[in-house]
């Protein structure tokens, strides 16, 4: 027997398009464009968040980036997951011989990526 709570009988379909809000912009967006035009699939939220940051200088609400910041030069980047942040930090440390600090709200202490020893 179908579960009638999952459908709107007036429309006959489920609208489960994810939405993203930004209190700094005082707006909310649905992710139709990222899903239908960019075909981002499971990466739709990440794609929107990165695009939002590129155009506004900040991330939308509830998006906490991993911050990778060089300890010697002004290079820094923000990532939405640890793996690319760590990869950027390790690559930067290897090529510049500079230590890089990784920070995220889920980690109590700053992670320092040191350049490899010769």
C-alpha cells in the first residue's frame, strides 16, 4: 500500500529539490540549476556553495569550509571537504617548503602540514 504522506494529491508529485539559504544575502535558492543544467547530482550543494563564495566572497549558511593557510606566504584556500584541503596543503608545502595550517570547525586543534624533510 503506498504511503500517502509522501505525495501531494493536488499536484501528484513530490518536490524534493534541495534549497540553500544565506542569511548574509537574505535569500534562499533551490538547486534546480545545479541539478538540471550542471548535472552536479550529489555534488549540487558543493557546486552551489563554491559558486556562491566565488561571486559573494562568503559561503551560504550551514556550509563550514576547511581552511588551508600558508604560514609564510599569503597563499590560502577554502575547501568543502578535508581531502582536497589536505591535498592542497601537502602540495603547497612540497613545492614551496612552507608549512600550511589546516582548520575546520569539527577539529579542535589546527593541523600543521610541514614540508617534507630532505
